C-alpha cells in the first residue's frame, strides 16, 4: 500500500536552534520516489496546477493524483503551494487557480496554503515566466487587499514567497525586506523564504543577503525553501533541477536560528522533470542530509 510508515504528528521543540520539520515537493505518479521520501519527510508540498489535467477544454485536478494525496494525508501533513494565482497582476488574479484550490481543499486536509509574490500575466496575456512586482505603496495596497480577501475566503493560514528576480527591480518605495515586513504587518499573512532565490539574486544582481536578513522581520517566516538550479551564460537559474549546495543549507540554518521558533518547515523543492537526472536514491539521500541538518 502507498503509505505504510505512518508517523504520529511530530512535536517540535521551538527552543532548539535549527530544529524544524522537513518537507519535499511531490506532484504524483511516482511511487518509487514517494516510497523513498515518505520515511524522511513530515510535509508533502503539492502544486494544484501541476496535478491538473485538461479534459474537454476544462482544467481539473487529476483524480489519480488526488487519490494518492488522500493516502499521503493519512500519514503526513500536506501543504499547498500554488504557482498560477498571479496575485500581482494589475487586472486581477487567476479565477482558475481558485477553482483548483477549492476542489483540492474539499478533498484533503492541508496545514496551510501559499503562493508567490509575483505575477505571471499582463492584460491576461501569460508571460511564461514569473516576475517580481515593484515595491511601491500602490502595489502594496493592491496585494494587501488581495491577501485579505484570500484569508477571508479560506479558513487556513496563507503564506507568500519571495521570488527570484529575472530582471532588476523597478525603483520603488520599499526595500525588498521592508515591503515584506509591511505586507505581514497589514495582513497577518506568513512568509516563505526561499533562500536559493536569495542566492540567485545575489549572484545575478548583487543582492545583499546579509542586509536583507537584517532588515527582514524573521519571526514572520513560517516556511523555508531550499533548491538548486544551474548556471547559464553566467546567470544562475531558478530551475530546481539539482541537489542543494551546502551554502544554501547553511543559509537556511541561519534563518531558522534567527526566526526564534517561527520557522516550522524546510521544504526541498525539485521539478518532477529533474527526478530521472538526479535519481530517486540521491533525492532520498538529500532529504536524509536535510534531516541531519535540521532535526538534530
Ligand atoms: Fe520556492
């Protein structure tokens, strides 16, 4: 059977320096990978759009993967991490995303749901990429209003994640960290800090990570992401296709220590397409390394 290694929910010692739960991406239809991962993780992160299928011009969640998730949910916590909401599009967000999320939440219990602080469409034209928003008062007002609506609609914690900057930031009223601080102050939402995204920004644009972490209210960080991609023409890409670098894990450890117990889980993110290249055993070993790094 799919889930045989049920753990009782883990109690975490909030005072321990780097003691947090471990999570991993899973998008279904890979039992070999799931069997290797389940003994090593406390959370499974799922993306509604990735497990969706198109039938008769309608996008719906895959019944097959939802059956898997229901089984996984008996043994592990599930967190939803969307990519298609486009909370930062001036013309409005994606209604399709909410339909998929509604359907998923009706079928499985999740600990919280989250999205990215960015936009994927302009004037309803899909960009094929996610871009960061200008850090202006106008944008902050718009995003806060939308976050409040999401929190009213779902009786679940909602988290937003810092995304990688493909292009340099448009000049704004806030630094990256102060924008995130203000967002949480005004809405009460939580943050996901993707430390690999910070490293990409540092590599590609000279982003000052120590300064950012000193400015950011780290007790707002509830979840961290670790990942690794590849360099192309000197540009470090956020493609989630590699095992993590030790510098990424060390950065995540630093944030967890400084979060004063607010950080609950570190999620290792990788694309399903990258699994054959990395190897399922290597992914399991990576999760084992993360357990040593964050559970001791
Ligand atoms: Fe991430």
